[in-house]
């Protein structure tokens, strides 16, 4: 006997009487809902009956005087399914608030009820209907309750009492015993017999690995000659949704599929077919497959869903028709194909795993494919740039120093992509006002991929992201760096000295670290103890002891200066410092070089001569600079002409004169730039190997200043950078532009490329 102490107890007892008088399940699920709505001050009430045979919930409601309904699997993927699975009350005050939904891990909100009724759902109180406190009969949901009733434990308490009455009524009306199989309509209409259905089921099980032969629907259509219209009607009734057949004339939305891989759709027999506002329509062979449906919905940031059921073979026909959407574009940009490879994130203390997963969530695959494509194209940076308003987000790659479009993605996908990147980089997902920096380490196959991430807030509440691909760990030899013979010879002499400081200078991304590692490789021998301190460690070499700067330690961060103080007590012969960013680090480096150590480091300066004045401006005494400095190498990177398509031509008199002027008339003859000389140059044309831009790869141009006694004397007297430069040229130094022009004359690059990176 149920005891109810509530002002509306009489109303509940009246409901109990109504339940006992209900003549059919439709009356039970619709008329009863209207009475409960009034009693509990809710805008709407939904009642779901549970079918243990199919492990599903189904509900019916009247809309425009027509009974319609919905089915949900008992799983954590939907709010109704979560309630049934957990057999606990689920209370959500805002169904579209991710934080609200996050209280119930894995649960999402399904908006099909809103589609069918036009009711905008805000809050839901969902209560399981249990017989004898444990046997699930169904669930009851209050929608948009007033006065905060969705949070009221009293309301939930009385709903539970009422639930016992409803559970008994549902059981009494035989809900548990009603057959609701997928093919019941076919049996009812004598299209097939139960024996034939059993035969088809066994045949499908025997071919379980085959996407069509292992599907009962496909077997019935092909082997038992079930008419398509009869099968369509059966599926439509079972799933309570419309059937969508394949036709050659059906218009699909190509832009909708940007960023997706046909492999995923083929595997899951699901395809997004249209987006109307924020409502996404999906064609799928199993509308109860909420795992796949929610992946697509979440990836495309759709608020509403409209589902269609279809045959597997029809879905494959649609995918075949759209296959061209995933082919490379003529402009060289390729759509963000979702890769079957999922690089694995390295977690703290975890070992890498190599995962090949075609069924990974779509947004994960979008990001993976973007990164893998960037690696394949030898890209240095990935730029993610959201459009204004509802414009697409542009993704650009930087390769060989120049940016070019990779693809664009729809706004519904872009936020998910950015969130995925933030997650991988360990950044705050809810921070949109401040810049954030992070690092990603992935592994695909045997390859380790490292990226430095910078997220910057931009206008309109958007965020840009730039991902820099760090070197894969290998180093280049001095032979690979395209030094002139004179510069190479002098460099080898400089680094052979037992102590002193050598600096590589230039802007970010000009190859300074690569050069230093090439030089250290020449010195790397068992009898030498070599330490490096870097941020980040981009290149590794066997035999080096390498330290990674770590500023994330809040109490006492490991910065360059602190690491250097430690290394000086660690018996070094050679020390490489990633960058002398501050006076303290610079002073320690200079002192180390004056006490018997060879020190190499980098600075951000424009030329070799300017580096000397920069050191004194930082606060290092001119005497210490003069005594410690052994050489400065300034460098830039220029694009190389594509060897497959570059075109030779004879330079005209004006172009020869321009080259003479740029090189310096006093030294032009040494480069073969005599007046009236006939010179062959090369220009870019473009081919498939270089993506049509005429350039492929980059090389360095260099300016090497050797700290000779004459140069040291000028440093002592604090001479200007211009005077130091003139003296260095007279002693054999050749400027960046001069070295670049020599590479122009041998057909490696063009004058415009050289002048684009040289300020002189």
C-alpha cells in the first residue's frame, strides 16, 4: 500500500483510478501525461515504456490529433536512456548547458521531441519507473517545470510514488509482453514468415564481417526478395522516423562534408545530408545508434537533429556519389580528410602507443589529419583563423617561409577543432579572453610529432591558434647547410678554439638552432662533455646532455640562468644555450667563455655587427665582449627555386646593374658581375612538384664575422656597428645580401627572395 502525505494526494489517487481505467497503451501514455502536467506544474510530461526485449524506451504523444512517438536505447548517450540505465533521478535545469550535462558523464540531450512538437525544452526532471523498487518499467519526465520544481526533492519524491502506480499500470497493460521487433510489420502483413526471419538472421550472423551480407535488412532485401517499400515501412514504424531512399536526383550539401572521411561514414553507415539553420539531418541505418549520432552532432555543433532511416546499400551509394569531395583540389589545397590514423597523446608517465582507429570521434580525426598533412607537406606552422560572423574558418599552412591555404571548415566544426587543440595542449577550455601557450606531443606509427601551440583571442569573441611543428629530433650536417666554402672553412676554425663565445643571430625561424647543432655535431666526441639548455629541445643528438627549460614550476622555475649555473658545476667542455634572452643569462654565458669553456648561443639581431653593440647595450662590458667573442654568424632562410620547373633566361643590362649595385660595386667583379657581363639567371614557373608556386624548399644565406684582433680593438673602443661592419668586409666577411646574390647567380634562388629577407 502506497502512503502519500501531500496536499494533492487526492489528485494522485484519481490518477491511479484513471490508470486502471485506461483501455490501451496510447491512452495511457497520452491522456495520463496531460493530467500529470497539471498536477506537477510542468509545461509538458513525457512517459516512456521500457521493452526489455529490445532494451529500448518508447514514448507516444499526440500532435495535431495524430499519435507519434520516439525510441531511445537504454544507454548513457541520452537523457532518457541515462535515467533508465542508472535507475536514478536525473535533473537538468538547462539541457543546452554543457556544465549541467557534465554532472552525468557521457550523457547528451536529444532534441527530436522538440522537432516533432515545436516545444522548446529548457529543463527536465527525469524519474525511473520501477516495479518492486528494482524492475525497470519505464521513465517519466517533467519538462519546463515552474518555480524551480526541477530542483525540488519533494517533486522527485512524489513522482517516485506516482511512478510505482504508473509502473504497475504499464505492466498490467502488457507493455512488457508486446512484441516490438524491427520486422514485426513484415510478419503481420505476411511479407515474410517467422521461419524466414530466423533464416535471414542466421545467414547474417554467418557473414558478420561483411557490411551488407552481415546485415539482416540487406539479407531480407537481396535473398528473400522483400519489396523495398515494405521494408521501408517496417523500419519507419520501428524507429518512428521517416525513411529516406537513394535517388540520383537528391540534392546533398557538399560543404557540409568538408572535414569528414568517407571511411568513417562507410564504417558506421551514417551520413549528414543537410543543415537547416542549427538543425542537422542525418541518414543512418540504425537511428538508435546514439554513439555515432552524437559524435556527428557534437563535431558539427548542431543544436537540433532530424534523423532518417535508410538501407545500408543506399547510404553507401550516397557516399560513392560524394567521393569526389575528398579528392585533392586543383588549387593545391586539400580538404581536411579525416585520417584513419590517430596520433596518441603522451600522458605523464605513459608510454606512447600507436593507434590506427577509423572510428575515432570525428573532431579528433579532423585535427589528426590536419597535423599529419602538415607533416607530410613539411609545414613549419599551422594557422587556424576563424571567419567573421558565420564565415568559414580558414586553415593555412606555412611552408618554405610562405603561407598558403590548406582548407576551410564550417563554423559548426571550428570551435570543436579549437577545443580539441586546447585539450591536447593542456590549455583551459573556458578561457577565451587571454592568450594561452602550450605544447602537444603525439605519435603516429613510429614517428613522434611535437607542436608548440599559441592561442590568441581575436575580435568577435573568436580565438586564433598557431601550431608550430617542431623538428622531429634529427640534425643536419654542416654539408647540408649550403655554406660558401670560405664561410665553412672559417666556421671550422672558430669552433676548434677551446674557449670563447660564438653566436648565431637572426629572427625566429631562421635556422639558428639547426646551425648550432650542426656545429656541435662536429665537436661531439667521447672525450668532450657537452651540455645544452634549450626551450624547447627540438633536436637531439647522442652524446649530448640536454636540459629542457621549465618555467611552469611556480615556486622556483628552471630558466636559462638557473640551468646555466647548474651546468657550470657539471664539468662542461662545451655549453650550448638556446637563447640569451636576458642580461643574467648573457653575463653567465660570457663569464663561462672567459673561464675555459666554449659557449654557443643565439640572439635576435639583424646582422653580425649589430650583435656586438646589442651585447654592450644589454649591459655587458665592452672589455668582456671583446675578450670572450670568437665569432658571430647572421643568417636568414630564402626559398629555393624548384629544380623541376625553373626556367633559365639571360639577364638584361638593367638587371645586371641592379645586381652589381646590390652586391656592392667594389666587390662585384669577384662574384662575376663585371659591367656588361652576360649572366644566366633563373625564374620560377610552377609545376605539380612545387604546388604551382615555383619554389620548393629553403636554404640559408649567411654573414660570418670573425673576431679578429682588429675587430676586438674596435669593440674595445665601442665603435659603431657600421664601422665594425666595414672593417669586417675589408677582412673578408660577406654580408647576407652578398651571400644571397651568389646563390642567385648559381640558380638557387631569385634576387627578390634575397631582398625580401635582407634589410640592407
